[in-house]
C-alpha cells in the first residue's frame, strides 16, 4: 500500500514551524505539527518533533528559503532546446551581471520552457551557493538529513489552488509575517513579480494589547483555519486600509511597469486580484482590505485552495507538504483528516 511520510521544515529568524504528514493513496493526512517562536526557535521545534516522531528511512524532507535571501531577476535568454541549455545560459549571464563566479550563483526558473520559447522573458530566483549551504547546515545541526526539496517561500502556495484558476490574466498578492509578493500571472505563467519587505507583522503589533501574548495572535495569523472573529477582521482591515492604501496601488503599477513582459497600459486587463496569506484569518483580513482599497477597480477574491480539511499549519508548509507528496507518486493530492 502506498504510505510514505513527508516532513516540512519552515523557519526564519525567531520562528520555526515543522509539520509531518502521512501520504496515503491520494490523501495527505496530518500527523504532527509544532510552531515555536523566540530565541533558538528551530532547535526547540526540532526537539519537540523528535520527542514524538522517528524519521522513516524513506522520509521526504522539504524546506524553503525566505525570499529576502533571493533575487528575482528577469533574464533575456536566446531560444534554447532544453532546460540544461537554459540553465547554462542563465547561470553565465546572471553570474556576469552580479560579478560572481558561475559556481557561486544558483538560478531557478519560475517559467516553463514552453513559455520561454513563446517569447516570455523568464524570471529566475537567484540564490548564492554560500547562503544555501549555510541554510542547509542549520537544518542538519538540529538532527534532520539534508532536505530532498528546497523551495522559496511563498512559491509552495502555488501548489494549493486548482491549476485552472490562473488561466487568463490574474494578479496574485501573497503575504506572510514580514514580506509580501505580488505576481502578475498570464495563462498560468508568472510574467512579473515584486518582492515587498512588509507583511502582517505590523498588523499584529497594532492588534496586540499590553496584556496580550503576541504569540497567540501570531499563531492565528499563521495557522488558524477556524471560523475567524469578524470584529478582529474589521479592526485589522480598518488599520491596513489606512496604512497601505496608496502603497498597494503603487506596488501594482510598479510591478507592471518593471516587467519586460508587461507595461502599465496592460493593468486594466488584469481585473482579478487573488489574495492569499498564511491562514484563513489572515487571508480574510487582506481580502477585506483590498476590497476597500480597490473598490470597483478590481475583482478581489481569496485564492481558492484544494484543502477540504483544516490542518493547523501555515499555507507555506501546506504547499511544501504537497511538493513532497508529489515526488512520491504522480497523483493529485488532497488533505484529509484521519486518525491513525
């Protein structure tokens, strides 16, 4: 019977999240999750994990890099026959642009070879080899083997919606604790991208009262899939509308004007904005905020996700777990609550 385990490790600075699932036939069944906050968060989360779990010999380990450690770069490349040729050309051009040895840069394309052949100027996520080695070493230091999959947040979330949702012309806004990513997507290809160094941390700080435990609210923003408090959504969206109203329009315009695949005149044709944060609560807050800011300019919707169950982990981690499950078998996977 097809049963394998996948563990996702998601950490940055003073926060760490480790979740484990059983992949059984076409289902992903959550079996364990831990979220730690503060000093030595990754070490504490790993200790908690190994207190209740023993790694399977064939366990798939997945992780993701924080996007602040990545450069998203459009790179013009000639038409190539295969992905190997594409990577050779991109590696040389990117290394030259950053005045680095080719061995020091790791480019990952965000576009398909088919799109590139059809004249899309591709976007590459560029990571330095030295950083990646240090990042993986931190994971091994707390007792895990080197991961099988290393992604870049919040890209794993793109594994969660139905594929057909990005047909046509779409804008996607993805927000996390301390950053946001704005994508321009056409016919399921990312043709523009904008990293924004602001997330919902400021909202949490605004909502946290002097006697509150900030971590309790942080967990809700990251992992809560329970029906959210409408008064909390109202207060948070009020605050956000006042603080990011002008910036949101500016972010959208800048993303269109800075991509070689689009111009500012294309923006009206992208009339649907999908929004996704890290939980049901934080997504609803940003959907409500964007509706207030954009009014009738755009159709604002929560990004639909293939998650019938309500696992208590972030959407970044959910996407990493799907990625891990996919390499165990070519099948569509769905989250399912089941007691073992």
